[in-house]
């Protein structure tokens, strides 16, 4: 925490947060388990290939680690926050995204970071916006050559035929 940051929450506040968080989790679990056939879900999991599950877990951990490090690098000029705490804030925001509409978990992440680290919430939100733009760009970039070349190929075929060719299967 930076010098001059907010004081640590009281024991009562921590207990209240824990109780509220546990209550929300229990309600969410109840909502899930009342609509899911647990036996069928367990049967599907039992039939899954352990190798593919391991690959998925490694890929997920690599993805989250890269996002944590990227956001940590963005935060370093603004606040002295450790990479582990950065990961806690990031995963808290992701968890909130799972239960809140319209990606409001990003606002939860900004509030949580600002509250715990004593930084401006608008500064925290700014780093989150930059991180999301970088994330979008990084995920879009590998597909860009394929999407633009596919549309360019269709345009070239259309223009070389002068008009719609009978061989084309798309509609204008």
C-alpha cells in the first residue's frame, strides 16, 4: 500500500464483507444447482479426456498469467502494487463479470483496486481500459490477415467476372 493510503478495514467490516460474499456465493450456487442435472454433468466430466483437460488448464493459466503481467506493467508507473495482488484484483473483476451484466466487473475491479491501494478509481479504470484495448487488439491481430484476405479474395473474384458469376454461391 502506498504511503497515505486508507487505513486497514476494521474487523467488523471484514466480517460483514465475508458474510455478504458467502451469502451471494450460496445464492449463486443454489441458482446453478437447481437448474443443472448434477448426475449428467458428472457423467460428462467423467468421460472427458484427462489430456485435454490438462491442456485446457495450462492454456487458461497461461492466459490469465499474461493478462496479470500485462496489467501489472501498466500499473507500475502509477502505483507500487505486487504482481500477486494485481492478479487478485484482476480475478476479482473477472469473477464479478460472471455474475454482473454488461462487463460491470471491470468497474468492480477499478473500485476494488482504488479502495485497497488508495489510488484514484478513475486512474485504475484508465489502466483497465488500456489493458482491455491491448487485449482486444492482441486477440484480433492474429485473425486480421485471414479476415481481410478472405474478403479481398471475394472482391477480386467479383470484379474479375465483371458481374456476378453463375459459379458464385453468395448473394449480392
